[in-house]
C-alpha cells in the first residue's frame, strides 16, 4: 500500500563545500527554497575547512577556482592559501543567505529509498535524528576521507602520529625527528614547512611525483581595483586562465606530447638539486600526468637541505620507536606525518545508501565498479544526484567548472520532473552501462589510464574511476540538458484503493 507521507524537505543537499554550497545557492535562486543542507562540521568550507596543514594552498589559479556567479576580485595571490579560500566560501554563504538552510554538526550516516512513499529516509548522526526528502544531492568531494598505508604496526608507534588532514597544530615540531610518509599534493606543500622547524626530516617516497614550478605571485592592489571597477575584466581574465589550462589536456589525451612537460620538469629539478643521487630519486619513471602533476617552488629545494633525506626503500613496519624498512634498517622518530592522500575511488563509502529492492550502494559499486551516469546518477537509486561523482575529476583545470556544469544538469532534471509530472527519476541500467563503456574506451589511450603508473585515479583493479577524459567543455555540453529518455519517470505515489465491505 502506498503512503501519502509528505517529506520534511523537498530537497536535501549533503555537504557545504564548493559543491554543496553552490548547489544550494542555485536551487534557492531557482525558487526551490524547500531545502536543507546537512553539514557534518560546525562551519562551511568542506575540503578547505578540513585541510589546514602548514603550506596548504590551491594549485589552480584562484580567479578560476571560484564560482562564476560569485567572482572575487580581491584574491591576494595567483594561487591563494587555504585560509583565504575558506574565507571566500564563508563570505559566499553569507552573501547568498545560506546559513539558515544549513544544519551544522549533522552527518548523514544512512539513506534508504522508500519505494512506496517515493522519498528518501535519512539518518543523521547514526540515527540521532531522521529526515525525509524527495531528492538527495550529494555534495561531498573526494578529499575528505583520509587514506592510510596498509603497513603493519601503524598503531604501535609510541610518538605522535597524524594525517595531514588531521594536523596536530598543538604538536611542536621544533627539534623533532620527523618521518613523512608520502609525496603527494599535500605532502609537497607541508614538507618545506616541516623542514623549517624539525631537526631531521625523512621523506618516505614510494613513487616520485612530476613537479613543475608554480607561477605564484601577489596580485597588486591596482590590479585588484581594476577587477572591481572595470565591467567584464574579471570574467575575461577567468576565460583566459580557463583557455590556458584547457590547452594542457592535449598532453594527457595524447601521452606522446607529455615529453615536453617532462623536459621542463627535469630541467627544473636539475636547477634545484645538485646531488646526482637525490636527483635520480626525484625524477619519475612514468609519463607525466599518470599521477597528479604537482606545482611547487620550494619542495625540491627543501629535499636538498642537509637535514632532509629521501628514502625510497619500502616500509616493512611501523615500530614503537619508528619505522623499519624492507632492508631491515630501523630509524627512530618523534613524529610520523601521513601525507598519503584520500580514498578518491571510494566516494560515499561512509554513508549506507540503500536503493530500490534493498540494494546497498557500496556492495553494488564493489561488484560493478564505482561508476555513475554522467558522474551524477546511479541505476536503482532514484532521485539521488551526485556532484563531483565518479569520473568527473580533473588533472588539468578547475573542478569548480565541472561542479557548475553538473549543477545545471540537476536543475534541469528537477524541472523536467515538474514538467512531466514525475515525482522521481531513475537512470536505466542500459544507459549507465553504455555511458561508462564509452567513457572507459575514451580513457584507454590517455595518460591517466596507460601512463605506466598506479595512481589514486584508479581502483584496485587498475580502472580509472576518478578522471574525466578530455576537454571540460565537452563535459559541459554533455550535461547542459537532462537526458530524460535515459531515465524511468516515476509517478507520484497513489494510495491503494480501500477494499469495499461486502
């Protein structure tokens, strides 16, 4: 028997980082005000709230790493630091009056689709409270679930240990012997800062990253004034940045062109490091772009310092005193810092999503691989939309462009439901299979899939589940309208007829 239950909210958005906040703002602008944002933290900001390690900054130019509908003329630098980006998100939330829509300290822990009532039942904080909604939009980014190395004894260390996402700001590194595990995007930012204070720093490197100089500089007050007062100038500058970054995709789509970037990176490393043995350690043996290309002006210089060492022998175990490597050498430390990144290919792994017929999303993705239709919808999970979902990540441009593209897709989906009298939509298995088969075919020849390395872009089977292959404007064209024929349109619930007494 169908229920006539009215949901608590028409739409629930999960997360208030760039994706969730941008979605909520655009929903409100479109007149969809019956919405709630569930935020697990005590403030907005997402990744830029959760990651505040020393040296944290963006590697996409700030004027493009911001909303097109909330441009900021006052960035202080070409690549702004974490605190300034977080402040921008906070101001944007205030500018559009979004705080009254956000329920802070509210972590979505489970979501179950009620087929009879045509709505989602959401458990918050482990069932502490419940919320019902017709539509759920996930705005959780991929950089909020820390990844740790699978190494024996990790809990046995007697000193201080923490992940870069959970930086212990009360722990004084001055005079300490510090081990850093990992050389990814976070590590190359905080290692130079750690090296300023620590007595000794050992960097445990599994795979060397390609590192290019970061064209970072202050934005002069006169330039900021021009951005504020000359109509269209900031938009034109954003377009120039976008075009310049977008041109880089050619080297990733066609790996043979990556050689030009590799030559630049080798030359840059040779200028910063004179020790031949160390130089050999920091030059990768795979195509540029297979892993995330990193930008830094001080990382290689920090590695060349006398009190910093790069260790490439694999870790055998963490011991109470420190780290033992595969060659039997044990080194003692006061502090271990994990710069080992995030669980990028396991999105929403900490939320128990249950779809139609009791299907568990985590089990479905384990069985079929993490995938979605246009990075947004999953068959068997009606009215669940993901932002920054599978295969929407980038290796060359601003993820905000992708987020805004997907927001357009979701808004049109809601409009199509209204127009066609549907209370819900569910992508067909045939559509999602066809989309992802073509996607993987396009990835096959790119550096992201065949660049000669294992990266966080790939799942345990070596399949790329993170990156969008090709130009971002191609993706925007793909999602500019909701493709209704690829969906089952689910009508509103109708109560079952009451039996007539005989």
